[in-house]
C-alpha cells in the first residue's frame, strides 16, 4: 500500500487504481453472469450444442418464430441460422416500459469440429426451440482398425 505522500507524488497512481478497479469489476461480473461477450457480438439466437456418436445436435432458442421465419444452411463444417423477428406493434396510446427481446434480422454461424453429411441434416421447431441434427460425414467418423 502506498503512503499518502507516494500516492500524491506518483502520476500513474490514478491509472493503476482505475485498472485494478476495472479488473475487479470484470471478475465480479464474470462471477455473476458467467463469461460475457460485451463487444455487442454475443451470439443470437442462444444455442446449446453437443456431440453424440452420430454427430452434433444443436438447440437454438427462437421463441415466437415460425418455421417460415428461419433459414438453415450447412456447408462443410459450418451451420448457419438466419431469421427475422418482427417488432411487436403497439396501439397508438401504448408505449414500452421495458424492451429486451431482440427484433429484426439475425444470422448465427457456428463452426463444427468436423464435416457434416449435408443431405442427412434434420431440423424441427417445437415450443420455441429449433433442434438441428447434424450427422458427421462418414469419411470423418473414426474407424476401428483390426490388427493382422
């Protein structure tokens, strides 16, 4: 800890203190919210993605959207989800007090660890959750090798 005299004399003290406070703020935010992407590029829609023995399963939260509002494309080892959510129309005398749900167009591209069998991809929409099954290409699947 610096004495008052050293603190007042050190021209960098304020910057060093500010840096320590920002690091502490980020640490506390990470504890509360988990890893945050505060750059404004956090993925939308939010997804869960897991691997099974056949490939990958992706769940994306898209409440309020219909299948006509969503486009899914697969190329190589990437899957892209595009869509659009229309803004809610308010009556003339109504106004928002809180507006957290995103509106407008969105695109989410996710790179997978291996190639996908594009002609076997399946997708369904149920209760606001988009489920995409992405089977691993046969050439990418591990092979058991017998010893002679």
